[in-house]
C-alpha cells in the first residue's frame, strides 16, 4: 500500500505453447522473443487501492503444466517491485487404459536365451549317452563271441578274470562345447542386465558426494528451484540489441558487438544463517557451451548503485532483483546457472 498514486508496469510471461484468449484491464499481448509471449499492463493506481488482473490461456499441448510468472516493475519497466508465479494443469484427454504385460513377458531376450541353453544342453547329454551305450554294447558282444568259439575246452572252464571296467568320460569336444555355450549365456545375461542398469542412470544429475553439496535441479521460467542454501526463481529474461552493452555499462571492456541481457531473479535464503553469494557463480550459458558470469558493474547500475553481492543474505529473507549478463553475438542465453556457494550443485533454468 502506498500513500500516493503509483504508476507501475506489470508483465506476465506466457510459457511456450500457450496463447491468450482474453486479457483483462487493457493488457496487451506482444512477442517476447523466441517462442515466448508477454502480456503487459500499464497502470496508475490510486493511493491505498488494489486491482485484479487476469488472462485466459489456451494450451496447444493439453495435459502439460503451464507456468506464467508475473512481475510488477517501476513505471519505466526496468526495476521490479515484486514477482509471483502460478502453475496450473491444463485439461487433458482421458488416457487410454493400458494393460500391463505379465512379468514373464517382460524379458523375452532372457527367456529365449535360457530356452536355447536348455535345448543345447539336452542335445549334448543325449549324444553322449548314445555314444556311451554303443561302446558298452560293442564291448559286450566282443567278449561273448570269443567264449563261444573255443570248442573242446575242458569243463569246468576255469574262471576268467573279469575285465576292469574303466569309467568313460565324455569326449573333449562335448565338454568344450558345453563350456562355451554356458559361458556365452552367462556373458549375454550379464551384459543385458548391465545395459538396463546403465540406461536408468540420469546423466543430468549433479554428483551428490565429494565436492558438491546437494543435488542439481533444472526447471523453467517461473518455477521455484531450491539448492543447498537458496531458492531461485527466474521470472523474466530480456536482451537488448547487439552493440548496446558498452553504452549501458558505461564503456569499459565490453565487446563491440556485445549486448546486455537482464534477468529478473527472486532469491530466498532457506537456511537459518546468513548466506553470502557471488557474481562469479551466476552464469549465463550461450549456444555451444560458452558461458559468462554476471556483469557486476552493470548489475550494480541496474540496482541503482547497490552492490547486491556485497552483504550476505539474512536468514529467511527474500529479494527480487535484476541480474545483468554481458554477452557477445546475436544469440541470447539458452540457460542460466545460479548457485549460492562454490560447492553448491546449483540450479539451472532453461530459457524459452
């Protein structure tokens, strides 16, 4: 509440895939660069008064959540008073009923491999037993034929020593073949299992041990993202024309074709202690993986000479401020990376 009339500019960022069907209070919908759209209201509020603004949206992808951050700026639209965000779920068509396959049909490769191994093992055992039976029969016939051919032998016939029966072993080729088949089955099953386990690893996650504190979080504009000490919300990102960074920053070492990109960021200390943060750890990533840190002097200018990184944030406090990045080339940043400390995993915000 203000004791005097207040002029303000309210900007609402619409997510990609959403279009306005109705805007209240004389708001205007304009492209905001890329695939994003922005709704803007220019208001003059009497002292101690309030107003309600609204937009009706139509989503091109029903069923996906929509997040639309909104900020109230000074009358020139540069410095934010405060920001808020809302996320809602668009109606989706009823999903078709899916019948889950029985457990034994989830692993066809493994079952087929086991069946092949069983068949091969059974065939090898049958061949070995057949060959062994033939050899025993041949030996028995040979012994019986020799005894019947001796005529004129004196009876009673002296007892002949029974031959020592040697335990026959399967041929070497049978043992080697069976070992190869079993080894191939074990290696195949282990490789298939390892492939499934590797496929479940999320390569986008930051390490949670060692040098990093916490787990990295990724989101979109308007979505609050929490890391080890801070909760960051990026409400808006705008970039000026190429070649304007030097003028905006008062000259200096800005590149001739550089330009100034300004992000409206909400920062909240979620810990019970004072927490410092540093401009060097706030980064804007450009196409190709290049990145630049926050321009400290330009950020100070955007905050009316206040160095927002000079003092630690008090426990439980929140502030909304512009962060300025001086980038080269014509392509805007594709991602912002924000973190509270050197060892924090931080958060990453994708630009639309």
